[in-house]
C-alpha cells in the first residue's frame, strides 16, 4: 500500500479521534450539565477543568493534529497521541476523585488515536529509506532471513 | 563457533551449560514462590492449587512452547523483538520491543524495591541507608551483567541455591507438621468468578517470563538448542515448585489460617510460616530466601531487559550509542548501564504510577509473539525449526488463542489504574516509533546483523558487512 494512502488513513483517524472526544464532551454536557468533578480547582464545578472541558479542549487539539497529519503524518499523529495521553492522564491523576465515567468517553478516541499512530508509522516506514536498502513493506516479510549470499 | 569469539555484532558467545540455562529460566519465571500468599487469601486454598496446576497449560506452556520454537529458529540477540520483526515487520517489532523494554525497566526496579522492603522491615534501617543499599545492589548486579553472561549465570546459580534450600526445608517440614487442609475450602467464599479474577492477575504474573531468556540468544553458544531445552525442563520445575511450597504454606497456616495469608506485613507470608514450623532460625533463612529471590529476579531481568534495546539500536531504531559492545567482555554494556541507572533512580522514588503500565504493555507484547508464531508457520513453512511445537498450524492457532484470550482478560481485571496507565503506555509506542524512525531511519531486512540456523541446525552469522560491525 502506498505511503499516501497510509497518510490519509492516519489523518482521518486522527480527526475522527478528536471529533469523537468533542462529541463525547458535548453529549456528556447534554445529559449531565455538570459532568466532571466538582471542586477540582476550587469549591465550585468549573467547566474549563471538568470532564466536559477536558474532552472538548483535548478533542480540538486532536482534530488539529489529525489535520496536520495530511501533510506531516509523523508530527500530526504524535500530537494526536500525546493529546490522548494527556486526556487519559487527566482521568487517572485525580487521586480519590478519579472519575471513571470519564474513562468510558475516552474509549473511541483511544482506539482511533492508536490507529492513527499505526497508520502514521506505516506511512513513515514507506517513506523513509532505511540503512542498507530501499524501504520495505511495513507489514511484509522482515527480519533476519538470510540469503545464501549473506550466510558465512 | 568457538567460545570467546566476537560475533558480527561485537557480542561474545559464552558456553552455557544446560543446568545454568535451566537456572536462568527458573529465575526469570519463578525464583521461589514469594507472592503466592496473596493468591491463597484472595482465591481460596483449593482454587489456588487448582490454578497452579491448570493455568500453566493454558498460559505458560503455550508461551514456553512458542518461545522454544521461535528461539530455535530465530536465535538472535534481542529475542522476541527480532521474532516479531521476522513475522510482522519493523513497525510491530518496534512496538513489541518498546513495550516489553518499558515494562522490564519498571518491573526490574520493583524487585530491588521489594528486597529492600523485606530488609527494612526486618532491620528497620533509615531511608538513607535503604537508598545506599539499593544503589549498591544495582551497581553490583549491573557490573556482573556487564562482565558477561558466564558471571551472571554463576551469580544466578548461587542466588537460587540460597532461595531454594530454605524453601525446600520449609516445604518438607510444612508437609510433615502442617495441620491445615490445603484443598479446603476450594474458594475464598465469594464464588468462582471472584476467586478467579482476584487470583488470576497475580498468578499470570507468577507464571510469566518464558520469553525472556530468548533475548540472550546472541551471547550463548548454540542458543537454538540450549534455550528450548531449558524451557522444556524449566516448565515442570516451576509448576512443581509452586504446588509443593504453596501447599506446605497453607498447611502450616493451619485451619482457617489461609484467610490470613498475604504479603506486606501483618499476615502469614512464607517468612512467618517458616517461623511457625521451624522457629526463628528457619524464619531468618526464609527472609534471606525472599530477599535473594527478588535480587535474582532483578539480576535476571537486568540481563534480559537490556538486550532488546541493544538490538533495536543496532537496527538503527534507537540511539546508536546504546548498541555499543564492550571490547573485551563482548556485552552490550551501554544498554545494561542505562537500565541500571534508571533502576537506581526508580528505587528511590515512589513509582507506583509507573508500575501501572507494566502488565498492559507486557500483555500486548505477548499477543504479538503469539501472532508472530502463527504468521511464520503460514508464511515460512519451510523455515529451519530445530524445535517445533508438536502441533499442526491449525491446532497451534487454537492453542495460542487461549493465552491471547487470557491476556486480553488480564487487561481488564488488574484494576482501573492499570487500565488507564496501560492505555497511556500503549500510545507511547507509536509516538516513539515516529520519533526514532524519523531520526535513525532503521535498517533494511537484507542489511540486518544477526544469526541464522542452517538446515543442519548449526548457527551462522550474517550481516557482517554492516558498518560498525566487528568480526
């Protein structure tokens, strides 16, 4: 498969990951206006630092990363992946206030982010000429298969 | 290939006797039964013993078989990383190598921390003393590993003698003098599902590590023969060790005492059980055994954990300096040293958050290994396999589907912290590949350094023409 096709897949997955995070945030806000953790940065529920806020803000960053992937798949997919990691860390690092419902909203973005990284990796593998030869298919045969000429 | 010659990666192959190889495997997969106490109180005594007997055939025997087949046909430094490369290509091999290495970096530090916890609990020394002892331990084992596998093998042999002698004495005394029924009750009281989920995660951990020795293949003479044999001998040895030691501990705990079996103080662990059945002296030696068990695990995983990073560097997917070998000792000293330094730092901090990525990453790497063996069976049916799992490919596919299923279950039963940490850890793989591949470019398949097995089962080197390689 051509590198350009992998690039497109990576970008689309990145954009979809971001959109799914944003959609998750909007849905959460719709069904439960104060979705998030009351008092995380103060006594009152704060939209900016709530579960809704994190999903939408990080989702926007992921969409930007996905769009960048069309031109620079490595940079774009890295932005998408790091953003997803931050989002998950936000769920994780809440001490006793860790809020599990937020994790469910990250399921679809996580899978799409992982796919974006995989496709970006395949695209990079196709584009970069490795040491000692031309680029080989990413999913093709690889690894120390010796030929007769190489065997001592 | 004569002992002491440097192969085309600058690694020196040492002659490892089968008994030493078995001890290495035993260290990496068992090293005593410390930690099993928690399974007993979580799952119930009968079910614990049942899991000890049954789980290996669903979890560790498949991995031991698969590791034997792959290690015999692709006996290269970095082991599993190179297997996956051969089967699934560069991208997935990097992922497998990265996840496995990341997991081992954290995992190995845990063992030193546990050994220090045991000592500090007993001798009650200060945190500063703890830190100094920890750094000293890491430094000693780092040097031993850099010095070579022959010295590492000797160290592990001595350590396992220190681990097993008290355990054997305890087991004999426990089986004779113990009064508890090791099979009653079967479950802990909350039914089979609760017993299973609570105990399975720990039990899987206790039965892991069969793939680890393969990473040393570049530094052992005839690895294609030694490693499979060691794995086949080590498997029943580990099962027997667990069955008898745990049964003895349950019996020593007495009627109903199993419910109080746990590690970490306050419960009946192996040390307390040894005091009950053999007095303070046996208790002291059991403490020593527990400390040595963890140090053995550390020494073993320091050896195996550093090799994939070395090989990935040689394959131009990691910084080049990590792939340097020692001119005289023929070991990947930079990779080992880096792991030692990381461990030396980690043990002095609370790295609970890092541990949460551990299981998840390892399980994903395991799944890649199982997929690899099936892909290679189908794509390279004529590949030289000095050891071949005695199953046709379709049956092997069904057989490895079982541990893959268990691995997937394990992702979700370890707790929510582990799930979130693992999900974050998995995403580091693609990012790392994108960075390192962009910077270092990788190596084409036809230019890889390594070893191959000839149709007669001998080992040959190839790739010597690669820049930087030495003969």
